[in-house]
């Protein structure tokens, strides 16, 4: 029996959009300095399958973080499309919980870095996430 899920090779990340952004400065960090690491960070990842578009799925990141210099509330949507409709089996696959968020996450990190540094709050890099470990932790709960 073959337990492998067929992933359409024409599946692609079609778009990345920041749908909600709130950046509040608490005090300045010189432009050339690195911002302090977050004292509080929450990241929620959701997968959404719009019924009206069966060949589209969305990965939504909802991020809340607080540093010594700023607070950030951010929501992003990454749109993945395929030439084929997504099956129920695919919707439950590791690709949705691990691979798709891992593909979208660099765009989220880059967006935050650009936003924070362009706002004069120093450079800031969101920590890396091990999506496989995160999925295992969610499954064990």
C-alpha cells in the first residue's frame, strides 16, 4: 500500500499579503543597531480552504510580539494555487501543516525586518521556526 500523498508539481505560492499591521514604537533604537529580542511573542498559523475556489488554499499567520522598543500586531495571508482541486487527503497532509508555512514564513520574516528597520527602530529578525517540531507538538496535545 502506498501511503504517499501526491502533491501537484504545479502547486505554487501565488501571493503574499499583509492584511493587518500595527507597529507601535516605545522608544527609538538607532538605525544601525539590532533591536532587542522579543520579550513576548505569539504566532498562530491557520490553513484555510475557500469553498468557492477549490484549487486555492491560504496560510494565515497571526503574530503578536513585544520588544523593548516596539509592539507589533501582524496578520498575513499567503495564497497557494494549483491547477487541480485539493483533495481532502491533501488538506490533512503534512504539506499543509509543515511545508506550506515553511515556504511562506521567509516572506513574513522579511516583511517584519523591512517594516521595523524602515521605521527607524533598528534591525529585527523574527526567530526561525521548526515547523515539523511545531506540528508534532500540536499533534501530541
